[in-house]
């Protein structure tokens, strides 16, 4: 029946990594550094507030845009943390995670054949989401020597006529790359010069360990051409709640709202209630988790470098992205052999685009015990497999 | 808070060398921190935290509320220290409220607890009354939740 599948869907690449994931899932005693979510369960206060909301009978639809109280709280939070103001009335839309916000944003702005620039290595959905919105994905490759920050030069080089939008994600999954204010200013100037709209997915922004996090939306002249996307999954350990939001100029949010109201209607009310609690009382828990991620980051990065896997210190998110190029193995072979021989699961860098060639992603959102055991096993793996590598 | 203390309070079992690595200290420096914490009386000792269900059947846990009369010199201290001396007494605190001391004890059997209370505790001069409560079931032990189901189908890999 494949003839019934739409062409642009049939053309989507099927991730080869899924088979690899299936092997990991069946391996009982594997240590997984391959998980893209916090190892913490959602803080109890947030879970308790969700239960209370259910007890109160809050099980209905909400306003398409999301609960008033939540949009007001989001406006305050974004103004304080990101230095940019949005009107809760018509400039904020509560969505089913940043995933829905991104999909809706792309569908709201892209005409068939419009080009959308994005940086690679990046989260797996960006390129397919652009394709599904009938856009053409134009990658900008970020490099290890820049700690995977996007440079204005790389942006200018990748640009071509017809580029309508620029999709940013800093701090970045999988590299932990961040962008300094000066670079962001140059990127903003370029976006203005070429009249591009910016979609900025800042889901990892609270998890910035060094330097300030600057939202491009806060730079002069950018608010009117930026869709700011954020959510609760990472900082508040709420992945399963599927709750996020988009902020932007009224016309764009209104366009997104129309897609959202027909496609989704509204984000689940219980998740919205949980998000409200996270913003009102979740700060301490969030900071507690952040501190732990930072300590674990320092530990895993040092261990990778010691064993001869060159690894920059990611300034944000909770992933280390070491190079395995010196081992002489490809990243997929490396990950497969490591799993087979030492039962440690990491994600091959190419899962995040061709820019991830020669790298692996290892999450440090896990216990010290796991990090220490896993890195000891990896060291042993390197000793037996690749005599050529030395610290 | 002292970083070594902060890290061991997280509850992961790490060797001195591992703690040193995590905190960027030498092994000797971590040992020195331990010594300092002990000398200062902050770190009293080391013990594993066991699941009370595992101990159940071998031991009974009791909490005893004790009313005592304070003495002219030393207030509650002398008597509280006397009560604390018994090996079966795990912890002993001076409390505000309806009684003075709260005594946590462990013993092999209910009978042992009873004989301690009747023969030793309540007969001490200055002890006015006692109320003994036996623990039936634990739901959380020193920060560790018990009987919480772990999610089995959480993906072991994700993007």
C-alpha cells in the first residue's frame, strides 16, 4: 500500500539508529549514556500539583492558546530570564512540547519550496520537520574547533537565495554548543540583512553552565522577526508531560494558533497545570538538578580527554560530544562494538546529521556511578580495540 | 557546605579516589577533609542504609516518648545522656511539645523493648512517664523511598 504514502513522507530517511536502539533495549545490564532526557523523575511538587488538578476535576479543554494563568506566568518568566516581553493575550501559545511548537511554526511560515537554514549536528527532527512543512532544509555545519558554536561566517557561506528562515538551537543537543552575545549579534544582523525570520528553540537554556544565555529575540530589531520556542521537558525534568510554548509577534502567533486550534485544539490541561506549578515553585528543584549536571559534565569530559577521546567542555545541555576519529573507527561501528564488547550505549554522531561524523553523543544526565563505570569500560574498550589512541 | 560532605550526602557510593576525581582534589586531600570532619565532630561515622523490610523479623523498631523532670543543674542533659548510653538506643532527641525526649530504639523482639522500658527506662529517677510506639511499616528510609515502582518501559535510548 506504499503507493498511498505521500511523496514527501516516503522520502523521509528512516533512521538506521532505531535498530541499534532496539538492541540496547533488550540488553538488560547495559549502561546507557544514550538517553536524551533527565534521569531525574519530575520533582514531586510538580507531580503533586498535577494530581491535585485531576482531583479538582480539571479535565476539560482549555483556551486554544493555553490557560490564561499559564500564559501570564510564561510572560513573566520569559521577560525575567530572557529579557524580552510578550503579551500573554496574543503573543504566547502553549503547545504540546517544543516539538509541536516547532512543527507549527514551520508550517505557519513556509510556502512550498522555501528554504530553511539550520545548524548541524542538531536534534534529529529539525530537517524532517522542515521537509514535512514542504520546505527545503539548508544545513550549516558547526565544528568542534568552535565548540560547535555557529559562526556568522559559516552562516553567510551556507546562505543561498530563497532562504526564508533560520532555525537555531542553543545550547545544542547533541553538542552542548552555545553562542556568545557578539556572535549572536552578527547572526542577528545577517538575518535582518537577508530578511529572514528566526525560529529559536531554547529548550536547554536554563542548563547553561558558563557564560550568559542570550536569546536572539532580545537583541535589537529581532523581536519582530523571531519565534521564541521553549518548554519544560529538560530543565524541569518533565519530558512525558509534553508541554512547551511559542512566543512571538502577534501576526505569527496568530498564524500558529490557527494551525494549533485545528490540529491539536489545546495542550492537555493537566500538563498545563503542571507547567504552572513548575514556573511558580519549581526553581529550586531546577537549580538542584542543574548543579548535578554540571558536576557530572566536568567528570565525564575529563575522563574522555584522559582516555584519548578529544572532547570540548559543553557549556550547556547535558551531552558530551567527544571525537572518536583518532580510533580509526567510524562512529556507528564504534557504538556497536562498544555496546557488544562492554555493554555501554552511546549515540553515533551521524544520528544528528552528517556534521556528527567522527563523534559520539554521551549523556551525563545520569549518576556518577554510571558515568564512572561506563567510562572505565570505555577506557578498557579503547585499550583492546585501538592501540593507536593514547592520551 | 564542605564539598566533600555535600557529595557524600548525595548518597552515591564513591571511593576516595573517585570523590577526588569528581571534586578535583587529590586522594590525600579528600582523606584530610574526612579527618577534619571527624575531628570537628561533623562526621560521626559510616553506616549502610538498609531497607527496613529486610530487617523486619529480625528486629523491632520502637519510638518512645519520654517525659522527664529537669534537674537544677544541667537541665535535661544528664538524664538524656544516661538514656542515650544504652546500646539499643539508636537516637535520642530533646523535643519541644508534649513530651521531652524522643527515643528511637532497635531490639531483637517486642519483649526486649518492653523490658527495657519497664526495667531500665521508667525506673530511672527523673523519668515521669513513657509512651512506646512500634513501627509497623516504612515508606521512606533516610531519604530513600520504599516500594516505589520504577518505570520499566522508559526507553534506554532516545534523542
